[in-house]
C-alpha cells in the first residue's frame, strides 16, 4: 500500500517507529500523534514503502499465511487542538484518507498512488484498530491457501479481459476512424487515452475509494486495480509507438511523446484523486444529513465467508469461461480476414497470463537487490514487467516486418494487444512515480521514470529499429 511521506514541516505531525517483527514487505510502524512532535519516517522504511506504492503481488497472501508482517500499533497521544483532546479515528475518517480497517496485505495488492502529504495519517492494519463489535464476533476464518490464489487469479483474469476490451474501444474511439485525435504518426499515440483514463480511475478506485471497495471484497479491489486498470493501461504499446516514430526519423516527436505521455498520465491520476475527494465529500454530507455513516450498508455486501467466496468464485469462473468461449468462436470466424476484430479476440484469450505474470513479478517491489536490499526504492517487479514487455513487443514487431504475412500480423498484433498490453502497465508505473515525487526524495521519481524509459527504448532500438534500418524492412 502506498505510504506517501512528507518532510518535517508538514502540517500533519506524528512519528513512525521501527517494527519489532522481522523485515518484510508489510511492516507495521508504531505511531503516535502529537502536536509538538515533527513527522518523521525512517529512510529505509520509506524507500521500501514507496517502492510498494503500486503492487506487491502475491506476497500479500504469503505474508498473511506465514505471519511475516508485524502488528502495527496505533495510539492517540496528547494530540490536542485549542486544549481539546483529539478523538480517535473512526471508520469514516480512515476511509476518507484512503485507509480501511481490513488486512493491509489485501490493500497492498491494489495499485494506488500516494495521498497528498497533508492527508496522511498512518498505514493501519486490521489488528491495530478493531471495534468492539468486531472483537465480539471474533476473527475471520482464513480461506485455504489454494482458494486464496484461485480467487485472485480468477478476478485478475476477468478484469484483465475487460481492461483489454476497454483499451481497444478507446483506441477506436479516439483513433483515426472516429474522432481522429490519436494516430501512429504523432505524439498523441493510440494508447494515450486509455493510459489517461486508467490513471484517472486509479485516483478513484486505488486511492479515495479503495477502503470501501476492500470493505466489500479484497479480491474485487485486486481485480479492479491490478487487473482492470493495469490492463487498461499499457507501457509496451506506448514505447512501441515511440520506436515506430524513431524508425521514421521523427526524433523530436519521440522526446515529446514520452514527455507528454508522462505528464498527462501523472496529472490524470491527480485529477482523479481530487474529483473523487469532492464526490466523497458530497456523499459524506448527504449521509450526515440522513444520520448514517458513509457507505454504512456495505457490511451487508461484504464477502467474508467461505460460502460467499465459493459463490463468487463460481460466478467468475462462468464469466471467464464465457469470455474465452465467445472470444475463441469469434476468433475462428474472423481469423482468415485478418481484421482488427480477430486481433481483439486473440488478445482476450492471451491477456490473462500477462496479468498473472505481472502480479507475480510485483513481489519483487520493495525487496531491493541482494541480501542487503540495495535500492529498495526502485520497484524492480514493475520495471521488469514493463521493460520485458517492451522488448518482446519490439521483437515481435521485427518478426512481423520480416515475415510480412497477414496471418503473422494477426497473431503478433493479438499478442501485443493482449498478453504484452496486460503484462506492462502505466497505472502502476504512474502510481509509483507519484509516490516517489511526494516522498522525501522527489528526485527518485524522475530517476525511476528515466530508468524505465531509457531501458525500454534503448533495448527496443537494438531489437527493432536497428534491424529495420539495416535490413531495409518496410
């Protein structure tokens, strides 16, 4: 989960201590709030937390099973304002700041951005703040480990396919065939609208309302953010369009394309956060007038029993089977035509494995290099997913130009749209970028962006541009 941090001069004050448990990706930090104590966070913990701003993959499930993460202790000290003691945070306040009272491991699986510095309270765990009602009901019975993984993979697959479909529709809507805003020949590349829309929705689903979504189902939160938004946005498609421009000698367009793409995606997620906060404020006012808390009825919809989980799993299995069956049938019918529709249906079939691989690679985020954990602030899982997808897409594009047949173009385009589009992501990349930009070391955000873009574009040039130039491919 995102732990955006501030310096000692922020308006919010507090302190973070080191956890007593073993080092893990989901550390809980002892915290206390005092008007006289400056906000401070250990640099090593901050580096790890910022690197995990986007996704930590299946480490959430592993940590929950094996108790790798310690317990976070939250206490209200002598914080006061005008001589009045500050009240303890309630569910509404925590939800307003984007923190729920569910497992932090599940929340960490989402792909969020860091909240604004003045909004940060502290990362809270289920075991830290437990209302008396929850204590009386007792702790929730854990699901079998296999069922945990199956539920995650099924949600990721279904929402990943929906992300592919949405991205394809946005390409067609804003492309030359309809609006004509984007094309392959300028800096407004075809996947720019989907990257902007996905980043905007991340502000809603991954930041402001993430606690409310998790309050219904942890797996729904994973599916919507890591699955849907991660597949709606694509880094490899963005990189490949810049390679195509470079091949044609439009180097200025390449530089502007990366800068404009990064700028618009970064501000889309901020705009999403601000609009979602405004909408939440309206909902809060309405609920206050009616005398009930915001989303107070969500408990009735909570999927928190084995029976409900099994029911949801069966529904999602049927949906996934239907999506794959329809895609397979339509692919068989359209394949010989070589149309974009055939590429879409193939993309829907091969998309889910890309989401799964990206989810598993995310376990590398926050780990650093070697036993010493060097460069923990770099999310290596996201870097590997984006760079590898960009390189594979460049290689397949080279194959397409070398073979130059209709069937090869259909297969390659389907794999690029589906598998590689889902393997790479801009929403997570931008989430981590913003988390670093709001940390105590904002230069890391630009270093991270530069590393990802330079490696992807540099290797893509060797794999794609150089063969095209030397072989004279059209």
